[in-house]
C-alpha cells in the first residue's frame, strides 16, 4: 500500500507529460485547429470514461460493497449531526491563537457546535497501569465541527471535529479563537496539543462511546438475528435455499466388501 502511494505521483507526472507531448505534436503538425480537435477528443474520452466509472461505482456501492461497521466513526457522525442542529447562528470561523513563536492560524468555517459531558479520572487515583478503572469526575466539553476548504470545494470535504474544554476558547460570537498553537488528531477527533497528554481521559471516553455504540448496534440488529434464527426472514430463507440448490449431489457410498 505504501509503495503504491509513492508510485502515484510518478504515474500522474508521466500521464501529464504524455498529454503535453501529444498536444505539442498536434500544434506543430496541424496548428491551432489540430490542437483544438485533439482537445475536444480528449475531453470527450475523459467525460465518457468518467460517466462509465460513475455508473460502475454506484452499482458497486449499492450492491457489492462490504458495509464495515466502524463504531467510532458512527459516534463521530452522531456528534456532527447534533452539532449542526445546535450550532449558534452567531459563530463564523475557528482560529488558533498561537503563542509568541506562532501566529494565529485559521482552521476553517464552523458548521456545527454542541456541548457534551465527558468523564475525567481523578488525579489522586490515576494509575499508569490501569487508567480506565479509576474513579471519575464529570467535565464539560465543547465540540466544534468545521471545514477548511472554501466553497464550493468544501462540498467535497469531510467535516473535522475538534473537542476542547469551554475555558480553552473565546466566546461563541463571530470568530472563535482556540487558545493553543496546534491540534493533534487522536482516533476520529482533534484535540489541542496539550490535551493529547491527558491519555486517560481521551482513551476512556472514546472507549466508553464505542462500547455504547456497540450496545445500540446490537439492539438494532436483534430483530434481524431473531428472524434469521426463527426462519421468518424471507431474504435469509432465499439465501439458504440457494445454498442448498448449489450443492452438488454426492454419489452413494457402497458398503465395504465382505
């Protein structure tokens, strides 16, 4: 996989080089008329291949793609949905304030905000060996959802989720400034660089959210599991019948000679 990623820029460079050479040959042999004909032919081929690829991708996505369950991603998407519903109309962009050696940095346009409660292990009981089994405190956490690209490129960008404490940012009016100079991505979320050191809190809450997501997913799938077990699911019955029909008949085994 890593080897393919390294070869990808070389392949793109070679393709672009070949296209430029073809265009220069057309310009030299036929002039601008020939160049325009070659460009129209290339555009027609690219649009045709793109349309065919789109059709194949839609068919693959609907009928053949394996739907893998990523509980952490599902929890992130639920936070995004909640934040987009409860976003204050006054907030605009999110920035990092920086410090003496780092200037302010624009992270993107805020498209969602919400406040949640998380658990934090008590410092007096914190243990490096077992941080998840320690007594817990509650604390509030603000969730900012933003996109960095300008419109219309933001339509193709996945939302980013930043989780910070309320005292780590300015008021929710206009541009919001996060008091820090860098953010770090852990799991599916971004945290301030100083927050990433609080491993016990981050790990505990991500794991607890994943555990709760698995429980809800199991409950939602319980009806399907029961229908399959009782044989009342028509889709499951068709699959079992097709499996029985595809089994080849085995020749009878003759009894051993006396």
